[in-house]
C-alpha cells in the first residue's frame, strides 16, 4: 500500500505544493529579519511566520498569497499525516521508527496550525498583540498541576529534536529521500549548514522552555521570535541575528530543493 501511495501523482503533487509553501514562509520570515538587521529603525525584534502573514495582509495581493500559502501549508500537513500514519517511507514499528513517525505527525500538526493562521489573518485574527504561541502555551501549562514538568519535558524534547537535526548533517540521512544530481550536488554544504543552524535554533528555544519549566516562571520562556530578539541583544548580536536570518532563508531553500528533488519511486 505504501509503495502504491508513494508513486501516486496526488501524493507527489501534495508533497511539492506543501514544501513550496513551507519554503515561501521561511523566505518571508528571513526577509523580515534581514530588513530589521539592516534597517533597525524598522524594528529590531525577532520575527515569526505570524509576523510575515501580517505584513502580507496589508497589501491586497497579499490576501491571495496568504490563501495560497495557507492551503499549501495545510496540504503539507496532510502529506506529513499520510507519511506518519501509513508509514509511506517504511520507518517500521520499532522504537526508532515510531519516533520518526511521531515526528512526522507532530510536524503535520504544527504546519496545519500555521496554515490555518495564514488564512485567519485575512479575517482579522492573529493581530500580533501579546506573547507568542509558545509563551502563551507555556503560561497556560504552568498554571496547571504538573505543568512545570510538561514544559520542562517539551523543552528537553525540542533540544533532542535540534540535536537530531544536527546529526542528520553528519550522517547525510537528509539526502535519503532526495534524488540529487547535477548542480543540485553543489548545494549540499549550504543545505547542511542551514539544517544544522535550524537545529541550533531548536536547541535555543528548548533551553528557554526547560528553564521556564524549572523556574516555573513563564517570563523565562521564549518562542522562536523572542529567542531571535534575545540573540540580537547579545555581544555580536547583529551577526548572530543576521546569521539566524540566513539560516532560516537557507532552510527555505532546502525546502525548495526538496520540492524539486524528492523521490516518489520505491
């Protein structure tokens, strides 16, 4: 069944559309960050996909792009759900296989919510006031019994995911599902730098989550945007912030390469 599904044109179309939408979201966030780095008067905080969506919402043509991206991200989420549930990539039912499939499902949830957020901006939702999603979730959890342990565990899990992302660049496992040939082979090093850099960002957000769980103080928790803003305030902050922007742009490029080179044959 998984072999037939993997070769299905519908499956391939969903994968390419979703990965392209993901690439566009990463590029939008990176563009906002680079603008802030080069033009501090325009704003010097970290940016999230929600910020990118709100910028698009101010232009009439942005509404069309928001709907297109939202549908693309929902398609990507559906693709990840199919991968996780049907085990299309045959990860197996052992511990490592189930962990990999769980990661696919969690990714599907994350990007599904992101797709909904993109469309919701058109209707006035996601105004940008108040803390980010990560901080809001942490605050809610810390008000619950055992919530601090959940927040700490989430932070530890995010750090583990970040480490796993970095390890992918040493094992070259990220290439397993790609048919890289010709000029695409020349992109391996910048893609690996982007994957490892994204892993470091995951670790940073995970550390802030773990600290917030340990201290039981939601003010210690920082999502991606707040973590990027924190980097900007450190020594060499400009270079760290600009580096973060390039990493995010590079991961968007990796998503575009996936959309182009993903293998759909067994």
